């Protein structure tokens, strides 16, 4: 009788990853990883490897292998031999383990490198992160409490992002005072990213350094330094935690998008499809919303309750509706509202889902007050998210609350200074509606340098028209028309909820085209 106690076939999707010799074995994706390079095994080969690895050093009978890997179905000796030979081939290539045949008994996996007593945890599908103990560089043991407090506060702040899986701080504090390689720590904790840091006190000031590390290869992805007077250490912990969380989430998302972009779409799961769609959506390039919607529909087909995908698909329908793309406008509107409702039911505590639904509803002219309340709920759930503040600004603008829209866009830039295109566009629109055309032109001019969004080009043209800069305005209009065939009065109706706002926009367009006098900017 072998030591394999596993009735039925092995389900690779629920198997934890583990170390084997010099390899990392990832059953859920059927990958063998060594030196940053991965190889995908056939499903049956991976099942046999998992079955042998579960009881490494013990003999597994042929019957037990068939039960665990083939569900007890009748299979020939050749099928088992083909799988064991494939594993032996990898053992010869990488070393550290071997598969031994015990005549007329079964097979045994022998290993000379890493013990199986502490298997590595499974890496979750969505990006995962652990906040490691911060090093106390002050030479003052009394500062240790502050360093430990930083771990807890940053972990709590990151936990508000539903797009991340964050390991509890109690799990990482066991590494306090110990050196451990980043790759080994990531493997033990089952995470893809590590946040490391240090605390140094110099007189009445405190300096905190943090860095985000890729757990697969130990490479630094991002780093930043925070420095403040040591007046209120608890307030400092809160502010640093919020700032770090606000920087990390978009950084991780951009890395995940690049990681997913290297995979063929035919092999992507629901989350990877969502990530790729999100990159297309936020590229601010005409026509990308249709591509993004196709990927999101595939993600939703795989996971019908994927709140983030449902919310973004709703936003795609709204953007397609207002871009003048071919199709039934009423159908896009209906689908946007339907998907938004489904997203709310699927993810009632996800701040980004709530605020995306709020923006969609406000932009479609559906209950501006209710949309703003929904955005407020999102901010309360995750005040450190730049994306939440950005979409809250969009919601306020659509509900015709320009001052609040401007303030929320500014807060988003404060939280994530590198991703400012959408916020600058919102701020430019606010200044346009306030008649501050010089400031609006500067903001909108910056936005259209980064975004091929027809409406922004049209608004920029209108702004220049009001300023009497006819030639520049006509160039902006030409770019708008090259991006979208939509008539400008229709574009105004779809994007501007206020009648007086639509008229202001069209007056600027008329001035740009030379069919009406420009308004006095004063």
C-alpha cells in the first residue's frame, strides 16, 4: 500500500505550488519555473508529478497513480511510462530530483535539494503582495514599534484594494530580524510581490524608504522615500500608508498588464482578459473600446460574477455610445445600465466597481445625486485609490458639480502623479465651463497630447475658438473629425448634460469655424 491518500483525479487548479530541486512547480498553470524561464507541461504529466511529489521518498503504486491521475479509468502501461519519462527528462535537465521505477511495485520521487515538509503556497490568480518587516536603521530599539506599526498600517491600506490579495501582517512579522531572500520569501508566502522598507530617525525627523520587489526574480519595480517631522508618529504612519498604497496599486496593475500582454489571448483567464481590456480602455485611443469590450465579454463568459469586468464593460458601452461608432445607440445604453446593475450586485464592497458604476450612471444622465452618493461610498471604502478619486471627479462633472470635480481630480493626481491624463481632462473641462479659457486651454492642450479622445479635441477646439485662436482651433477640430465621424451637436448632447453648457461648447465651435464672433474671455 503506497502513501498516496487521494481518491479521484487530481484537480490541478486547486493544487498548491511547490519547490522541487531547483524548480518551482506551479500545478494550476502547469508550469515548471527555473531561472526566470517557464515551461508548460501536459496536464497528465503534471498530475503524475504532483502525485509523486505529495509523498516524495515513498513508493506510489501503479493503481494509485491511475486512481489519482486518470480517475481509475483503465489505461495502458505506455501512458504511465510516457508521463514518467517526461518527468525524468526534466530531472536530467535541471537536477535535484529523480523518478525511480520499483519493478512490479510502482514509482518513487527522490529529491536531494529541498524538503517537502513546507510546501510553497499557491499563487492566487489576482496579484498578491506581502508587506515585509521594515528594517530599523535608527540604532534605537524604541523605534522598532514604529517600524512594526508601519507594516500593519500599510497592510490595512492595501487591503482596501479589491484588485490585490494582501497577506496578513501577522504572517510576515515572523521574518522580523531575519534575512531571507526575496524570492524565497515570496515562495513561502505564496505572493507575487513584496514591499520592503526601512525606517531611520535623524534628530526630530523620520525617513522611511520603501521598495516594491518582484518575488519571481527579486528585481526592484518601484521605490520612494518619505520624510517628515516626528511630531505625531501615528499620523505619520497613516499618511505614509495611504501614500504607499496609492502608488503601489497602479504600479502593480501596470506590471500585471505587461505580464499579461506577453501571453496569447487564447490562453488567458478571466482576470488576465480583464487586465488587457483595462489597458485598452485607459489608452485613450479611438476604437479601443470595442476591442476592450470583446475581451471583457470573454472574461464575463468565464466568470459571470466578475464585478470589475462587468463595471468596465458597462463603461465601454457608454464610451462606444458617445463616440459615434456604428451600432444601435439605445442598445449600448441599455447594456451599459444592465451591466452596471450586475456589477453592483456582484461586488457591493469594491470601491472601484462602485465608482465606475457611479460614473456610468452620471454620464448617462441617470440620477446624478444617487451617482454622487455611490461615489462617496467608494471614497469611504478606499480613500487611498487614485482611480476612485478620478472617477469620482468624472461623476461630479457629469452631475454638473464642477468645483467638486476639480478637487477630486487634484486629489487623484496627488495620490498618483504619474497617471494624470484623465484628471487633467476633467480639470480642463471644469475651467472651460467656468469661462477660464486660458487655463482650460492649457489643461486640455496637455490632455489631448496624451489622449486620442474625440470629445476632448472638440472641447479644446471650442476653448481656442472662445479665445479667438482660430487657426489652432481648426487644427484641433480637424483632429477631432479624423478620430470620429460623429456630428458635433450630437457629441455635445451625448457628453454635456447642461443645456447652457452645450450652448457654450457650440458657440466656441462656431467661433473656431468663423461663423460667429468669439466671446470675450474676460
